[in-house]
C-alpha cells in the first residue's frame, strides 16, 4: 500500500488534507496552508510515525507518540489498522493544555511584562524565527526609509534573536471569550490567526516581511494581512533541491515572493498561484574570488529519510581524499542548525586530522563557496548555490528516492553518484586532470546564464530596497 519514500509519503498526506475553516470577525480563514507548514515538521521528525510508515504492512496495531501523527495515521489506514496513542505525561497534560484559552493565557502573562512601544506611520512588521534569517535581512533593513518592528512570540525568542525591546512587539493576547476551552490540535494555529488579526487591526503596518516562507506563523501573518489589504512580502533564503518544492513551500499566502531568479520562480509558481514573483536575484552573492585548491563538503540536519550514516559516509569520503592529496584542502562545513558534534563523536573526527571543520560563524557560505573548486553533498541547497561561483557540484545520491534537482549529471555540469567509491574515483579524476576540470567550468558558466539572474549582489540589494521603500509609500 505504501510505495513512496518517507518524505514523499508525509508530503502526500499533507497535500490531500482538507483545510479547516475558521470563522472569525465575519471572515472565513482556511487554515490548510498553516497546518501544512506546522505538520510537515512534526510528522517528518516523529519516530513513531516513521515506524508506522515502515511497518504498516506487517503490523495491525501501531502506537503513535504525537496526537497529530495519530490523527494522520487513522486517516491513512481508513480504520483497517488499530491506531493507539501512547499515553504518557506529555500527552495527558497536552489534552488539558492544548486549547486556545491556555495559549491565550500564556501570551497575556507575557504581555504584562512587555514594554509598550509607540508606532508611527512609517513602519513595517517583520517575522523571523532564527538568528541566521535575522542576519540575512538586517543589511537590507539598515538602508530602508522605514522602521522595522519584529513580531516575536515570546521573550525567549527576543533574547535568542538578540533584539532590543524597543524594536520588537509581542504577539498580543485576544479577548478571553473568543477562545475555546477544549482540546484542539489546531488550537495554536487558530490562536495565531486571531492574534494576528488583533495585531494588524490595531497597528496597520505598511507591509509584512518574512523570510523563507515555510513557518506556520509567517503564513498566518500573511493570510490575515489580506483581510486588511496589507501587502505581505517573502524573501527567498534557500532552494528546494527537487523539481516539486517541498509541501511547506506550497500554498503560500504572500502577495510577493522575492526570488533569486527565473529558474527558482518557475519552480514555485505552479504551487503558489496567488503570489507574484519578483526575480531580483541574490543580494548575498559576492564577487567571485580566485579559486584555491579546496573541496567543500556540506552538512545538513538529518531526519528518518536522511540518516546520520549518510553524513558519516560523506565525512569518510573527505578523509580518504585528504589522505591522498596533500596539496588540496578538504573542508567539512557545519550547518547553522546542526553542528558536527550532532553527527559525529570525537573518535570519528580524530580518524582524519587532515580534514578541516569549518564553523558556520567563521566564514559566510558565499565566501566558502567562492573559494571552492568542488562542492560535495547529499541534499543541500548549497550544491546549487555553488554553481554561481563555478564550483562543480557533486551529489551523493545515497538514498535512491532523493533525486537532486536540477540534474547536474544530465546537464553535464556536475556529478551524481549512488556509490561512494565511484564518487571518490570521479573526484580523483577531477583533481588529477586540470583539462577535465576546466571543461566542466566552461559548461557551468553557460548554464548559469539560465539559472541565476544576470545581476546579483549590490544590484539585487538595491532592487529590493527600492521595492520596499515604494511599498512604504503606498
């Protein structure tokens, strides 16, 4: 019955899901796009749901940890299997705590200790949930003729983002009589919508600005903004290395999406028909530097489809090559959300002292990609970004279901290998054959004209700044 790989299985369930309709303030809100973004992360990282997927044919009874996972399992099994929720203190407490009243009470208490800020006309709201996203947009905001106010969901988030109280506003609580007192697995989503409604009806920002496009609250903010005819703008952060974007990048409510170029917009447009795409390019791209003898290995967070073992094999490949080529630098770069210690123990790393570990904060990804002649990874968007700098992408397709898009091998601009030993031999051939390497770089330069915008960096930055300043005048 289940023929898809785990990631696709999760996404297919989410695409088929019917959205809940919320009636609030004489307006109907379809919550599907918000719940898709939230549930994707929950299901993809729930080991009990993965076991349900893996053992569906062989077992008649399945125990699930998360109530949301249990709900999807029941719908998929169509009552042919026994689906039980594993009872523990977390689930028992959740039954009493997962309702709009409790979420509302939490925000009300937080709001008591929040600093009240006076907002004039020339301001906009921005929501980012991670420091890396904040660092990404700050260079743009410094050049705007508008004041940026960051919407935060807790004092903890404010501290994690290292924001001043004067530049943040806490998500407000709502009228207690507009909340439900009963368990609801979409309670937090409903609260997001109602609270956003109160926020926007009170302050009327010039526009809403978010980054990446896959966070449930960012989606809530964009959805509610339509009611008040407030523009919502999302800025591209990374890429979806598949022909169809992951489900959390579908059904976005943003009015505008600022992309890195036509190639990326074309990928997202069919799944986001109500969004206008602005192909302004990547303002983060830097001028291309002279290459050094460097091979960059890209790490990323793992899940139940992309296990730690895959990344350990990636590290061993770097180690084997480092032991063979003394005149080359082999660098394993950490992901901002997932460090080496999350993937390898000390003994594993000590196996090769010739492999360099590159910390996220030590060097920007663009500086690192600009130096590299080859970029090796499994599913990282940096494989595609590296093309801009003429770095040859080498994809280890260790999971047969993970077919990287675009197909670098078919385009004749990179390597795609399922076998790690074959990949090692191909990379050795590159490092020993300068003519072979130069031929690939020529083809990459030709293909880049179709993938990336003609102008990036400062040009793109100015385009974005001008667009936002115009939005601030409307």
